[in-house]
C-alpha cells in the first residue's frame, strides 16, 4: 500500500503551474511566492481538525476564533476529541456560541471517533484523496469542501481543486477574463490544465480573487 507524502515543494509546483498555464505568470509576479510548507509539518488529529472546520463554517474568521476559544476554555483542553466533548453538555456548547446544527455535528463526530469509525492521521497517509473524502463525508456537517480543506492545508496534497468554493471560482473568472464565474463543472474541466498541481492553482486563485483588475500583460511577459 503506497504511502502519500505530506506536503509538496510549493516553488516547484508554481513553476510547473506557470508552465502548464501561462495565464498565471503575471499573477504570480504580482502576488509573489506562496509557501504553506510550515503548516504541513505541524502534527494534527483528524477529529480536532474537522471539529474546528465545522465551527468555522459560515462565519467570519474572527467570530469563529472567538467561539473556538470559548469551547476550548469550557473543555479545559486545547484539542477536540470525543473525551473532551463529553465534558460539555449541549447547553454549555450553545452558551459558547455554537449553533444547534453544529452541536449535532460535533456530537456525531465524537460518536464516530469513539466507535472507531474515524481514520487516524497515520491511516490517512495510505488513502488517496477520494478515499479520504468517502471516509469523512458521512459525518454530519462535514461536506466535500471541508475535507478538501483538510487535504490541502493539513495533509498538503498537491492536486486538489475545490470547485464549489466561490473564491476559487471568482479567481478563475479573473484569470480567464470571463463575464461570469465558471460553474463547478466548468471549473473542473478547466482545472485539468493545472494537474498535477491543482492545489497550487487553488492557492493563487484565492489570492487573485482579492483583486479587481487583471494585471497588464507586458511584452516581456
């Protein structure tokens, strides 16, 4: 069984991306190098990562961080697990600002971990992207996008393109000079040109989406 390396060389991936799709070249020059390697070296637990992802859904980063810190303080522990979540009642979670649906999601996550239904971080190293998505999306509140964030930012998988992400679709619209954002299906087809470094393309598309104007193409580009 093949073991998947955690992380990849962002600089080499950027060079390959520009070679595969020269439209990225002026944007890479404008944005500069991106490197997420330090995040991939940090140890993590699957349940903790998913719990945090659930709590961050549909909230601003500041609001979500406040709720997470309240829950951590209430648990008396810095890491989410089924044992830690057992310390809190539903009412106590709600008092921390956790919505009713997210309370149910955290309970299901804890139940699945306690039942041995969640793969460990070590086991994830031997699963491909599709196998990881299939293993984790049955958890309440954990959709494909949530797992894709884990694949990209925790596991450092090099070929992930979250086609439902609005920021990435907006970035692709600016990259290609389109009047409208591409559909998820259209973006999936477009992303074939960015393989096998779709993750690097995604990182740049998020940054491109922050701009309102396309950089002027100079003759030397």
